[in-house]
C-alpha cells in the first residue's frame, strides 16, 4: 500500500515538473510576463470572490498531437476548474457550447 502511494506521489511530481518545464520552454522571449501574471492573479481573485475554483486554461494546449500553443496571455482563459479538468487536452473553451448542451 505504501509503495503504491509512493509511486503515485513520485509520478504526480514528475508530471508537475514536466508541465512547468514545458511551460517555460513555450514562453517566447517577447511574451508579456506581467500580462500572464495578471491572468493568474485574476483567476485567484475570482476563486476567492465567487467561492468557485477557477483554473487558467491554455486555449491551444501546450502539448497536443496536432498543435502546440504558446504560454502567452493571448492563449490563456480563466475557466471553472471543473470545466478545465473535463476538457482535458482538447483545444478551446466555448461557454455558449457548454450551455447549449446543458453541461
């Protein structure tokens, strides 16, 4: 049991490290880092005010079979955590489409 938990914990740390490395690699030198930080700060603010957990989503995923987006403010969207987690690695968040299908 403990060995399984240790393996899961190590795997989660590996995935987190890989994600942050990929995000750094895909942040171009011309990216407006202050604008990127502002998006993350706004997500935190909304989470505190609305009492709903929000994530910052890459509209075009940083890693995908068909496209790789950049880590720039223009590629970020603040979405409810539940939506972002259910979206997975598929591109785009379309609030109208979500409401239309009753999700």
